[in-house]
């Protein structure tokens, strides 16, 4: 057991820190879940890409710097500690990209990854449908074979598509064999959104941003080259993506450590509101953020030794989503009558709270995750 | 960064688990509730022969001269088996403090478990030699923890040494709480797989699943803090006390939550002393208020961060 950072890692941390200090936009950008904010965030993504900070863990040929998992964690810690912008490209670089690295053809890697890294193509996720949320295998949107065209024709509706109104591309699951059993007969498609037959309708989220969209498909052609993995085997491919969504790659501990630090700074300026109960909650939340960090280090050590994680990602997802809410609730309690204000420096806490509340819902509700933990970690019967 | 145990450390844990699975069964723990010594006859000698008792003591005195990272998994196993022996007090707290192996040590702020079979006793008042004290017995809710108030003349102990020893003891108790939580979870998962009501295993009900999933999550995030605190102890990290307090706070919470859930998911069978669960429940209740409870330890963290 060696819990120290190597000289090279310390050097990398110092480089990240000084670059971020010099480049993080001030004042903070408007929300990336609005049209204007999204454009501003894409400029920031370009700045990251040009300095090879957009996708640090990727191979050099795709714009990365081949950072180890440890270096990636360091980058994330520094990124969020610096108060740098949200990553509007995250569903591409953290969810789709790991799946492409695992299942993609060489052509798909060469075409999709560099444009994704540069923010030229932005990706949203086409999972949920009006009648398929937690029950993802219940999707009804169809892919019909077009033998003459050498591809598939998509019809149906996706919904709750985050940043769907602003993104250029969508990755999603469609039912390609209606005769097959629920989890079979699904195919994973990569779809450009600017083509005939696609209609995108923005949907206002709880926080007032147009961060959601409904995406309608009416006989949309997709060539065979844009199927990820094998036709009718999309479920396994999609599970790789959801594993990334629940676990480490989307929610590195750096985020929550940064929020916890800001919360402590807030508490120092709001001592009148910091009674014994809140002080104890604050310390508990801090300890939880530390616990999340060290559980991550534990997991990453295992990953570095080549061990795969499975249902553990469900425990991680429940933990970070509830921690995020507690951190923000505490901040609102400390802000007292100022909490509801949508102007001023502290308004970010209410915005953050609204965002945190989505955590236990997306990427599979926490109730579903608890079933997974009970069944796959503790071995309880499904029925 | 490498946050994992070595093969040797895991092998020592496995050897300890194997020994305790045979020599510290629930029947042995029950026997300790009623026998004269309040301990498992012969177990201490076997643990000592393995080197576990003197693991931190200098080699020249008969110890192994190893560090706390080598010890922490062993202590977790002693929790898993509810070992009724002063193992944390001797191996973690006392052996480095007295500077040698071969001394049985009891320690607690006030009510000292197993003080009657110790050579040396530490309390908030200082150090006592067993020969010179009067022991006033008190029964514990955990019948395998015989408690004593210690009356006599204490000698003062060096402050820094005592603080470091205290942190080792706290971390040892936190490790035991993790072992206890794991044992209670396992017992309960096994039970709800078998127990049938309404024609199905009760473990198929979501209400039961979610209770147990929550307990499993609590353990998942307590353990790394305990192992990290162990590493800080071994490395004499300047913030060791804070790391140890985080560990105790989370480990107590995990053990107490698991205890509640384990009892609830067992139903009435768990509410009997005929069934083994109570041996672990009661140990976790006792340890949660020993060596500083979770609120006390959050207070130590609070002073460091606020």
C-alpha cells in the first residue's frame, strides 16, 4: 500500500493547475444547458482540446495524452477545484467513447473520436422513450432493415434527451428484431441529427433550462457502418455505456470534493446559520466525500491491476447521487432566506441543487440500482 | 498510488479467518458468555502463536515488528467472528505502548473489558499493573465483554504515545465494526434467500432488498476509510487522528445500520438469543459507544476542517 503521489503525478498535477488557473473563463459561463451557454461551452471545449486537456486519458492520435487512470483522477480534481465549466461534451467523451473503444470498428474510431474530442460533433444519448424509462428493455422505437440501401430505417421517439436540442449526433438503442425476446433484438446506432425525418423538440427542465429534448424519427436512414457492435446485440453494448454512466468516468470524486470545499467556505461565512446540527451534517458530508474519494482509489487500484468491476457501479451511483443532494441541501440551509434567490453569487447552489436532484433518477433510478445491488452483490433472488 | 493489500497481508487475513472459523464459532462465543474466564479457552494462545497478538511489537521482544496495514485486516476478521478477547487492546493499542510482545493488555476509558485477565490495564487515569488494582465487575449487554471498573493507583503515561495508541485502538475497533457489519449482512442475506412467505423467498421483496442494499453501500464506503486510516497510522501521517476519526464514524454508522436492518429482515427469529445474530448485534452496539462514539469522532474531524 502506497498512498503517495509519484513525482511524475505531482508534476502533472502542477501542470494542470497552472494551465487551468490561466485559462478557466471568468466570470463563469452561462449554463451549458441553454443555447447561448452551449455555444460558449463549445468554445471552452475547443480551448481544452487545443491544449490536449479535453480527453487526457485517450490515445494521442485522437487528441489525448494517454494519461493513466490516476492522472485522469488528478486532472478531474484540479479541473473541478479550479471551478472550470461543466463539460457539455461529457455524454460523448465519457459515455459513448469508452463504448466505441470497446466495440467500435477502426473506421468508427477514426471518424467519431477526433471530432468528438474537438467538440465538432456533440453527442446526446437516445435511451429513454415515453414508455421505457427504468425499463430500458421495453423500448419500442424501431429499426427496419433496408437491404437495398445497405442499412436501417429508424422510426419512433426518444425522450428526456439531455442537450438533445443542441447536439449534432445521437447514440441510441432501437428494436431491430420485434420477434426476439426483450433484451435481444436491439441494435445500437450512431445517428447524425441533421437529416431528413428527424424532428427535435426542446423540453424545459425543472431548472428552467431547455436541457431536455424529445427526438422524433420518421423513416430515418442509417448505414450499416453506423451500427455500433453487431446488429441485434445492442443490449450488451448499451450496458457498457450505462456502466460508465453510473460509475467512475462520469462522476469522478474531484467534483464532490470541490463542492464539499465550497460548502465549507460557505459555512465559514455563514456562522450564524451553522448550529450544532448543521455542523454535524457538514462534517458527515465531508467524510462522505472523502469516503467516495477513497473508495474510488480502491476501485482504480483494482482496475489498474486488470480487475473488472460489475455491479459495484450501482453502489457508487447511489452513493454519489445522494451525497450530491446532501451537499447542496446543506448549502441552501446555510443560505437561509437567500437560498431561493436566482441572482447573486450564491444562486449557483439552487441551480446545483436542482441538478443534483436528477442524480437519483437518471442512469437508472436508485431504486433499480438497489435491486441490482441486492441481486448481483448480495445474491438475493430476482423473484 | 497503490491502494491495495499485498498477497502476504491477504494470506495473513485468510489464515486468521481460517483459524477463527474453526476456533471461534458462534458456539465458542456463547460459551464465553457463561464460562469462568469470559473468553474462548486456548484461542489467545493460538492467535499469539500465529504472531497476530504481537504483530506490532518489536521483533527483539518476540513480536513480528510489522505495521498497522499488516494488522488491520486481521482485526477486521476478529470483528467478523466477534472474538471475545482483548485483541484490539493488546495488538493495536498496547503492545507498541509497552514496547514488547507477550503482555496481555486491557484498555478503555472507563469500563474495561477483560481487565481481569490482563497483565497491564490502561484507562483515562493512566497505567495500572493488574496485581495492584481492585476490579469492580459490571455486566455488559454483550455477555462476551466482561467489564470492570478499575480502582487503584495509576502511573502517568507519555501524552504523544498515548494519543498514537488511542488512534490505533480506534482504528482497530473501526475495522472490527466492518467485520461485524459484513458478518451480519451475510447472515441476513443467507436467511432471506431461504425464508419463504407468501410462497416466495422474502429476499425477493424489494423492501427487503433495499434495506440490505443500503447496508451494503454503507459498508462499501466505510471500509476504504478504515484502510486509509491504517495506512496513515503506519506512515505516521500528520493527520492520522482525523483519518482515524473519519473511519470510526463511518464504520460505526455502517455497523449500526446493518444491525438494525439485519434484525428487521430476520423478523422474530432474530429477536431470540437462540439464534446467533444477537452475538453480533450486541457487539456492534457496544463497540459503537466505545473508544469515542461517532459524534465524538465527527467532533475531532470538525476541528480539523472548520
